[in-house]
C-alpha cells in the first residue's frame, strides 16, 4: 500500500459573526504540511485529505499520538478502529458544540488508514469521513487499484480519459439523458488509461514512481490554472510493506530547515 500526498493543507475557522449573525468562516492554507503519518506502534499509516483538524488538534498529530495497534483478526482490527474513530468524533464534538455552527456544517477531514490484514500479506485500508457530527467508515481498495482523494480533477482526467465537468457540459449540450449517459460510460468498449495499468504485478519502486507522478501532475496543474491552488509543495510518500516482513517505509519530500539557510535537498 502506497500513500502519496502533496504538502498544502487547508484549515477553516470562525472569526466572529457576519451582519446576518451567522458565523464568519475564514480559510487558511499552509504549504509545508505532512499529511501522511504513522502511529507510535508503526502498525498503522494514515493519510489526511481536506480539512486538516479534528477540533483544534491536527488530524496528523492525533494519529501520531494514538498508540493502538491494528494487528489481529479482522474483527479485532475493526473494533480497535471504531474505538479510535469514536475518540476522534468526541474530540471534534468537544470543540464544535461550543460554537454556533450547526452539526451538519462541522468540518472534518477524510482520513485513510492502512494496516496489515490478519493474514499479514494483504494490507487493509479504510476511509474515515469525519465531516458533520458523526463519522463514516468504509473499507476500500480490496483489490489492486488507484484511489484519489481531495482535489484531483486533472489527475483523474489523466487516468480515466475525461474530466467530469466537461463531460457533463457535453451531455447537456447534446441533450443526452443522464442515466443513458451513465450506462454508456459503464459499457465502454475501449480501455481507459487506468484499465491498461498492470497494478497487481507492478514492482514497488515503479508503483511509488506512479503515485508521485500523479500527485505531481495535480500540483503542477493547480500551479498553472487560475485560482488559489488546492495542492502544492513537495510530495511525501509512505509505504506499508507486508513481505518479507511488516514495515512502514517513509520517503519524505521535505524536512524541517532554517528558513534563511539555503536548502541542499
């Protein structure tokens, strides 16, 4: 399992009320965030997308300070994961319930968490959605595949051969029924770029190269397209390796440095 993420992170906070008495949301971005981390036991690695905080604490710090191994049977893993997510929800509630923000507007990150399966050879990965008052947990990528999260329009277009808003506009101009169009997309007789990738036999280094390439494409397109970039900065990589022995391998794209000194990397 390979995680690759850029270094730009977005947070939102409330500064007073507007003229209507509603909370005034203020958005802030930072350029040097580390969005891929592992827990102290080094059995779980996690990647954060979207809003970065759980209440006032960053989701990354929360995970790095949570020492709960996800080793064991499928049932044990899911029980421990549920307990960890419940503690995230409680922390989120503790902060946001004291504000004037309605529960359905409570911001929260999307977190991917990966750990070895009970067999040890095949990794498991869960998506945790912490938006709103509660949480949603779903197991994803149970077969070799690529999953994108956050801001990924251009990387998606490269993998799937189309950009969704362009297709929707084309469908509207041609007067094509949405359901009929969806059925046609599912029954395509041509292979998309993602369909041509031999992911189950791809060597680890090549898979890392591919993940970094896709993240870099999105960063560079965000750089040149108008508007505030959603992605940017160096690409960090983390790998959950299950054979010949379990290990989490870290390949940071950046490191802390004095801002005046010239960076040598």
